[in-house]
C-alpha cells in the first residue's frame, strides 16, 4: 500500500470497483456479522432455553471448531469447483443453518445448527478475499482494504443487529442473518462471473505441510494464545456485563468500530514506523493489561476495557495475518489455511473454558487466564522473532509490505 492512496478516485480506487466486488464485499459484511451476532443475546438465549452460560457458550465453540477443521477443506474444494461456486455453497449453508438456528427448541439443537453455519462461513470467508482481489479493478491494495473494511463493518454491526432484533426475541437475529445472506447469494449469482481455477489443485494435507515452516508455525502458535484472549472477551464478557441486548449491542458496536479503525488505519502506520514485531508484541502486552483491569474493575471499568480491547484486537488481527501470509514460501491460501487451522481451535476453546473456570474459581480468574495467554503470545513472538522475520525486514521499521492491511479470518 505504500505510495498509493486506495481512496483516490482513479481506476484502482476502493470506491470504483465492479458490481461483482461490491456484491462479494457486501456478503462478507454479513458473514462477519455472524461472528458477533449472538454476543448481546447470549443471556437471552440462556434464559429462553433454560441453559447455563457454559452451555450457551458452546454456540461459539461448535462454530469455530468446525471452522478450524474446515480450513483444511476449503482450499481443496475451491481449487476444484472454483471460487464462485465455493462462495455460493458457503452462502447456501449459512442461509439454511442460520434459519434453522432460529427454530431451535434446545441448546443442543442450536449448537448443532451453529456448527453447520460455521462450515458455510468457512467456505465463504476463506474464498472471498481471493475472489475480491481477482475481480477488483486496479491493484490489490484497494481490494484488500475493501475486504478489511467489510470485516470491520461486519464485526461492528453484528452485535448491533443482534441487539436490535434480539430485543423482541433471541430467534429474530438468526432469521435476519439468513435473509441477508440470501440477498448476498442472489447478488453474487447475478454479478460475479466464475474466477479462473488455480493451476495446481490443493490437497487436504497442504495446509498441515505448510506448518512445517518454522516461521509459519511460530505465527500460528502465538496467534493460538492470542485468540484465546480475544474470544474470552467476545464470548464471556456479555455474561459479566449482564446488560440488556440494546446496551450490550452498543458496547460491542463501539468495540467493533475501534477494531475496524485500528485494523485498517492505525496498524499499517504503526508497522511502517516501528516494525510489525514490535507493534504486535506491545499490542499483546497491552491487551493482557486491559484484560486484568477488565476482570477486577467495577462495571463501568469493565465496559470501558471491553471497548478499548477492540483497538488492540484490530492491530493484532492485521499484523498476525500479514505475518502468516508473508513469513513462508507457501502459497497464500495454503499458508492462511494452515495458520487459521491452528488458531481457530483457541477460538473454540475459550468460550467453553472461560465460564467453566469461573465455576471452578471466581469471575476474575477467566480474565487472568486470558491475560496470561496474551502474554504467552507475546513471548512466542519475542523468542521466535528471527523465524518471524521475512527477508530481514521486520527487525527494522523500514516499510510494510503491500499487504499492510490484511484479512482476519481467511
């Protein structure tokens, strides 16, 4: 992104893209909304289905467990049937399982439907960036920024939509998501042409083999610890705040806005000045401190710390994915799949373990554990800094790569 303004009104501007790009980006917003959609309605779901916090948190666990495993499958599928068909298959699965989620009569049913939703979302988000870059006008910088903006907007609007629809019934956000994804399916069917298939088909084991590279394995390991901290905030904090859907949605909307701003605008500038590893290490330590304060502060402090954590999460998301895509010589889709295969297991574990840890101890300890995990992530970055240095560029704050703004969950 150095030397070019993606908001410039020229041919490569983020604002001047084909309809196919806007259709895919719009569907991406809704896809990422699904991650935080249930945040403000978790207490309502627990009450409506007579479930405990740990049982309801399985909505995240099943979703991300399937997402993690599906990372080994998405490249295999898209390299054989093409990006457009993979996107449509993912969207179709989300429409079906989001609608079924709204009909659930028990936690077990809802957890199972969220697992199917996770499979559809994995197929979609793992393919969307490649499709956007392939269909975009101009260079890749504007396309990547558009995708990153879709991510931030989706993460911010998910809790807001969940709050607005969930205030009437916890079932409505699921039906609303199904309807929006159905519109995305229609738009992609109408505007997106099939993209060229890769010259080489991806095997199921390629992402695992890519983790044999020390640098990529180090990024994935550090991100595993970071994701545990991240999803402790996302999945456990709503129970701690214990607010109405509207208020909880407002908190996580502000959190999502900070995530978007720091991911798209702040992180690339800090990387350019200080270098990616220094930015990542400092952000992880600050996130750990924020978690401790969140865990031991009063209610107002907890709200503020929840919102502020979005800034650190936004920076971490950008830097981690840039490192994952650039630290090894594996093809980007393969490297990304291997990296996400590892880190999404932590996203599956944290929502289940955090309320369990509270049951075994007290409400403060889950945040302490999450803070320790964030510190572990920073320690891995420090110890393995040589392996994480790509062509010796990251040890000195020279410049960010052209992917200075990168994707979160692909």
